[in-house]
């Protein structure tokens, strides 16, 4: 296999500008493109793609950031769990910084609560073996990308008969929120750039229903600037030709059928929840996963049900993260963006996550405005 040179093949300024000129030449009317994944948002802002594209092309940010969409009551679950000295709560990445109704896991850790950030899910095994007198609770988050790792960890826990690990499952799915956003009619979306890593697991085929139902083009794109620019060009051509299809620009990693074995592993241990509340969007039926009934002994929501709050909690009144996730607002529309809401002091989840739209605008927007 030929080695990929990312600087030459996917970040070359000449290629990016050439694609911009092609798009400018071919676009015939305004097109609103939702990039579902926060990783794509960061690429767009980092490389200034929104600045070099013609004004007819407008990017609409979507709900593809797993940290951003986590509702406050789920964060409050985690905060409630760490109040017991017998519990160690472990989770990935930016989750510890997301504000709940009154606190965050980061603040609780500063108070001395046992909160640990993982670099990989299988680190849970080591923590559990070193702390056999404690309950180790894995607060599992992510879209289809990270869910197979959680299932693999469950399988290993069962195989080794480890009894002190429990799972608080917060894994969510990509197609349901897309349908919810389109059905609401609040956002004007003409096409989608579909997530890269999610599609490695699900395959490009998963977007067929969206294309058929809404007659809206979907292009699966890689994370590099040339990937995104090429995907925009493909979308322009679909719309010019009156087509609505699923196209796979990210063929170096994504296939039509995806990773079948990974999906089988997911549904070996998990099943669909009847509903899950998405921050800013609301309840979306069958949009998230939970442990199957036969694995209830591993389910933190079952074992610790008596201490977990269940009341829905709204976001800060000044935060418009929900509208950003629904594609009806941008970070600059927020009155507190970059003022009282910053990465150091986030009021909402969109500013917390490394995939959040507010984080991307804060980090790269000033460069574009200067």
C-alpha cells in the first residue's frame, strides 16, 4: 500500500485553493451544508475553509460531539456517584470538564473525590484490580466510534470474572438526531457531510435512509482540509444535477458495509434505549444504547438507582449550545461567547469539548477575524 503523505496529499494549499475555485465556478445557488461531526468543524475553522469558499456555501454545525450533547442530568449522575467514598468514577477526555447543574467532575476531583480520566477504556482493568475494595464505574460516552471498545471491555470483564466494575452507558447514535433536526424544520439544511470515524464502524450505507427520506445529499468525508473541500464539490455537483445520493469520499478508511464484527460486538451486550435526552435537542427515541437485561449486574444505573437524580435539567439561560447543535445558530450569535463563557470557564458543553463548535470558533476564529 502506498504511504500517505498528509501534508502533500491532503493539506496542500494549492490543492485547497484549486478546489475552492472549482466550487466557486460550479455553485449556482446558496447551499447550507451541515457537518455533523465536531472534528470537521475544527478542520473548517483551523484551515479557514469557511473564508475561502464562495458565500453561497454556508456551513451549519451539527450534533456530532458526544460531550456536547450530554444533558446535565447525566453529568449529575456521575457527580452523585463520586460522593460515595467506595466509588471510583472513570471516563474519557473532556467529560470531566462538562458542567452539570451545580458542579463538574473536574470540580469534584479538586474536592478530593475519586475521579479519573482514562487514556484508553482497558485501563479500567488495572484500576479495578488495584482497587478491589472499591466500585469502579466507567462513565462510557461516544457515538458508534467508541462503542465497540466499551463492548470489548465488557467482554473482558466477564471473561476475567471481575466483580467490581460497573458501566454507566451514554453511547449515542448518529442517524436519529439528524432525523430529529430535519423533522423539526427549524434548520435549513441542503446537504450533509457525514462523520468520518463513525462511518468506519457503521459504513456509508447507514445514511441511505436519510437520503431517501429527505432527498438530501450525504457525503462521507475525511478530516483533512482537502477531504472537506472535495466533499463540498461533490455536494455542489449533486445539487446541480438534481441528485441526492450517499457518496463516500473517505474511501481510504470507510467502506459501504463498515465494520460488521464491531457492530456485532456492540449488539452482543447492548440494545436500543426507548428514548434519550439530547442537550438542546430534547428526547429522541431509539437514539442511544443501554446494557441488555442479562447484563444488569454490570449496569450502574441499576445498581445505584436509588442515588441517581432523574429530573431533566435545562442549560444555562444565556447558553445557546442547544441551538448550535440543532444548526440554527452559530457561536458568534451567543451573547456570552468569549466573554463569560471561555474554555477556562465554560458555561455550556460546546465550549468544553475539543470537538465543540464554540471551542473551534474561540480557538481559530480570532485568527480569521484578525
